[in-house]
C-alpha cells in the first residue's frame, strides 16, 4: 500500500517516513468516532497504542507492572533536571534569555506555604467533648463515641436505644464466607456505643441468580423486595469481583442496580467486593475503614473539626458530571450535586437536580434551588466549583448573593493539568568565615499541605501523601475569583486542607475537600441512574 499511502499523504514529513518505511511495515486502518464509516490507513509506526487499565489485556500486558516502570526515582529526576538546565541555558541565550537561580524554598520562602501545624495533628471533636487528632480517629471514637447520634439510635440510657438492623446479602461467586467479618462488625459497633441486630439471609453460590439474563435480574429484584419486607437500616452486600467493571455492560452493574433500589426505600448500604475481603489481612483492618462510614450513612456524625474555620459560615461544593454517549456523538451531563457543611464541618444536607443540563454551565434556576435563600441569607459562604466556573455562573451566583444579602467566596478547584511539587531537602554548615553554605541537597516527596502561592488569590496545594513506589501526589489548583467576596489564598488553602479530614467513610483523607468530594460522587451516581432530591444522611460514603 506504499504508493496508495503516498498519494494520500499531505505532509512532507509523512511522505518521507513512508518512503523510508521497511517493506514489512504493517498497515493499520483506523475509524474515528462512533458514527463515522470512513477508514484511514496508517503505517503502524505512525501510531502510538494507548494502553490503559481497560485495554492492557488486549496487549497481553500487566498494567500494574507498566505503571511501576514509569515511576522515576527522585534522585534520577534531580539529575535529569540538572541536565535539562544545562541543555536549556545555551539554547535560550541565543534569544537573549538567561536561567537564573532555581525556584525553591531556600531562596523564595514567601512563595511557599505550609500549615502552622502538621495537618495530621488537627484536633477533631467527638462525643462527650472528647478531642482527638486526625491520625487518632479510632481512639477518639472509642473514648468519646460519635459527636452526633441520630435520633433513631438515641435514648437517655443507651440500653433502650434502637439497635442498628443489618441485612446481609451474599452474592459472592466462589463461596467466600463473610461470617467472621459480620461478627466483628457487630463487636465494633458495640465498642462505639451502638447495639445491632442481624437479619441475615446467606445465599449459597449455587442459588445465585444469573444477572446477565433478564430472568436472573428479575429474580434478584424479587429477592431484594422479599428482604426489604422486614424493616432494616442497612444492607451489607457482598459482590463478586467482576462486577467492578460492569457499569458499561448492557445489563449494568449489580452495584448500581441494588444501590438504587435500596436508596428509593431510604435504606443505607455497604458494598464489599470479594477480592477486597480476600486481600484484607484480617477483617478488623477492613472494618476500621468501614465502621465510621456505616455510622455516618445512618445519619450519625462521627466527628467534626474541634475549631471552627473562620473564613466562612458554611461551605458548599458544586459539580457537573458528564459521560460520553455510547452510540452517539457528544455526552450526557447532569446538574450539580451540592453538599453543605457548617463552619466546623457539620454535615447539614446534600442536594442533586433531576434534570440534565446542556454543556457544563449550571443554569441560574438550578443554582437558586441548590442555594436556598432561607439557609444562606446574611451568611458568608465559600463555594467550591469543580473545575472552572462556566459561562454566566459567576454573574448568576453574585446576583443571587445580592438578592439574599449573602457573601459568596467563589473558588475554582482544578484537578488536571496541575504541575507537581517537590520538597527540597538540604544540609548546611558554617564556614570559617561564619557564613552558611549548602553541602548536600536532594528532592523528596512533598509534605501534605505544601502549597505554592502564585498570587494572593491563587495557589497549588498538595492534599495527599503517597509512597514513592506509587508515584507523586497530584496537587489541586485553587483560585479565588476576583468578582466574589475576597479572602487571602492562605486562608483558602487552610480551609481546603482541613475539609479533606471530614471523610467519615475512610481513615485516609480524599484528595478533594469533602464538599466537592461528595458533590462529585452524587453527580456521578445521578449519571448511573441513582437519584435523590435531598438527603440529610451521607449515604454515598
């Protein structure tokens, strides 16, 4: 096909590459888009296969091993930076540009920000006025129990409090038995001051419905309806590992099918995959992550911040989720999920809008519904937008703030395309002349909370801590819009960092502040057919 390809090629580089390609070079036909019928032909060397977690099997590759091979140790990266600097200097001198001192904390201390105390030692308030730190959550729960107990499980003497009613649905395929985990779950709830009763209905693998078949899905729906006849508070659902990637299949995933049916009945749920249980060293390690989330899903608040955030009276997250259409061009967008938290991180409620939206701009009528006047009148509200504010969102928000006599701090939170940060460790010594000199330095992973302040209104913040074998933390880019109520970026960085601590569903904090983490999760659930109007419980944890 060399002659054919040379006739079609328009660029001189492409023509030269085709002339020099070996005779046995494979030719590949590519169709762009889902609806196009045209096929374009390329020499294989002109293409770069995209290997992802979903496509690795097609290339007979281990995706985990591929990721490991892309990690560059810090010492190698440091040497690369020095080499690049040496190569860049003479190239830039041709244009009259010079490279000067490197940008790092040794010389430009005002550009970088760290919290006054380690974020891991942030005080949290539990029940009975017990204060513990964010790295001692389980101890705080054991000593003080939950900060707020839902009325369903409250009484003047805990003996008379309603027990948490648990229903078990075992859909494991290999016969893995979750009995030990359920036994330890009840013991753990007791340790935190909650009684529980088990309404169990274990299924043997031979009796499991085939959910790839309509009759099997109907059988599953009937099974759920039968189990929900007996009043229950939470379902523990044990799912097969292969259900993780079933969302895009024709029949959908068991996860979202069961989740949606339970949510319509106001029933909380906790899903555990078979490989998660098998890989856990002991059930109690898994339960340490699960139990605080179970309590929060039932309307309790395990803990809040011991000290209020002074920057605002309450905090909100706005998000618009989108997914590419399977058979048509374009995407489906659903309107923002909104999570509202108080100044100490008290969860107040969450909302989503039922209608879909065109593009990523949130229409003003939705914004006004999501930001109710009776709750926000006269208050200072910090609003996080996932990504950039779109279209007329800023104008519409400020008009609404003026109408309800409120101050809106408008903060954009960008997750992608953000440069990484490193810490620069160095050792110094005094010379005979009394001067301080550096005799050793090296790059290392950034501390959680390290930020680069680009201006008084914009900064790049590291909110997570990962090991070197995993990679490098992905920072967030935060920008305070000039049109809204003004605050210094340092105060926004501090509030953002502390709001990541309020994830009651896991001991490891998320990358996003919880108001955005929750809003993103709610909008994503909406795209998968799980919908609710308003909730006073954090069922999505």
